[in-house]
């Protein structure tokens, strides 16, 4: 297989140029390029350049504003900071809101960032890592569109509803996990379809509610929650907290609004930041030192901390560059040359 290696900066320039040529303003294009390149850098192909087409398709459909300028509402005196994404992508709204979130958290010990009226298509770990860079622990969650059947159900109702957590660590990568509350992210099923590969057992059901390993049938049917009723309950919690509680759309409402799952979902997002020092104040021990003892015990038992493979891939990309196949380079060239005309 023919491959080409690009520096992270070169790849960012190419991705941002695609979005700029497609009509996105600098705020939107820059934020999208950063999160897509982060996916490629960390070897998370399901959230890398594969996502560009979906973002452009959503712009072309008129379901997201390419020139949106998010607006920050500091909501003084409250633990809640709000950003109205102005109908644009969540990434730019998050970048605007996180400094205020960090400041409010240091002042109060805990604070939340609410993003409303946004389109979200990326992983959550770049966002939770931005919280840990501030020395804070964080929870990030959002709904999606109805593609997951609740435990015992036979029709899609919940979203893949990703959920991420991060804990800051000194002089090393943070403790981070980020996962869909479905058995797998929808992007993984699409990648199986494109590769002509069957799905593992237990990932999905077809349109009639029967188990299937066919990606096409799965995309026409429903994914399943991880852990049965446990994943279903967590997915429902996210609908409540990051949809209903913040006054934004739930996954069924998103699907009604879009009318398709081929576009990036339009909803809200909830980010909760916490100061370990503030919570542990007055109690013996340094919370960060105590956390390291726990991490050391986990690794010492032979287990692996989540995201370690991703951090290893990042370190390699930062020193050696990002490897793309000839087909991936052709995709970037085509998207830049044709812009919105490259997507149906």
C-alpha cells in the first residue's frame, strides 16, 4: 500500500483549506481542522479526515451555518457558563467557552459549560483533554440522533450518546476515557461497510429487530447499547442531562429535525469541570498524588489505562508525522478541488 507522511501542521493546513474553500469562516474552519487532525494524529480514523465529507454535506444541506460566530454568556454569579453556537459547529463554541469554564471552576470548585444550538460530529476526548490541561477533572456528554435501540427495544430511539471523563496528571498524559454508549460508534459501522467487512456479533439489529452482522442492515436498523440495560440507562441519562436539562434537542428530536442520519447531528452539549483541590480541601493527602497511587496499582496489576494507545500514537505522529494512504490523499485533493460539489 502506497502511503505518504505529512507533518501535523501540513495536514492541518490542508484540512483547514478545504473548509475555508467550502465557505466556512476562520473560526469554524480552524476549530474543525484542529479536531479532525487530532483524530488522525492519535490514530482514531473514525474521527479523522473521514469526517470531513459529513461536515461538508451538513453545510451543503443548510443545516449548519458555515459563518456562525458563537456568543459567550458568562452568566455572572452562576456556576453555569453558556455559549450559543449560533447554529455553527460545537468545536468553535467549545473553544470560546472553555477559558471561562476554567476560571469559574477555580472560583467555585465546580462549574458547567452549556453549549446550545450546535452541530457536533467529533469525538469528545479533545474537549475533555482541554479541561484537564487547565488542571481540572471533567465530564463531557452530548446526545446524537436516534440510531440506538434501548435495551429490550427493537427500534432506534437513543443516540450513540458519547460520554467522556478526564483527570489531570502532572508531567504525563491525563487519564481519559471517551466512549459511545452504544456498543460501537456509528462511524465504526460505516468504516466496516466501506471495507466490506462484517460486524462482530452483538453490535446491531436490522430493521425488523433481528440481530445482524451486515453493516448495511445495521445502518438501516439500529445499534445496540453497550452492556445491555447499563448502557441503555447511561444513554438515557445523557438524553436527560445534555438534552432536556439544557433546553436542547434529544436524539429523537434531532432525527426529526434532520430527517436523515447522513448529516452531522444538531443538538447541545454539556461539559462539567471540577477542581480536585477544592473538593479535597480540608482532607488529608494530595488528590493528585493519591490518584497516581491508584493508576500505578492498575498498571501494576497488568492492566492498561484507557487512551494509552492513543497517546502512544500521538507521540509517534508528533515526531514522525501522520501517515495517509493514497486513497486518503486523493480524498483530500478532491474535497479541496470540488468543495461542496464533492458531496451529494
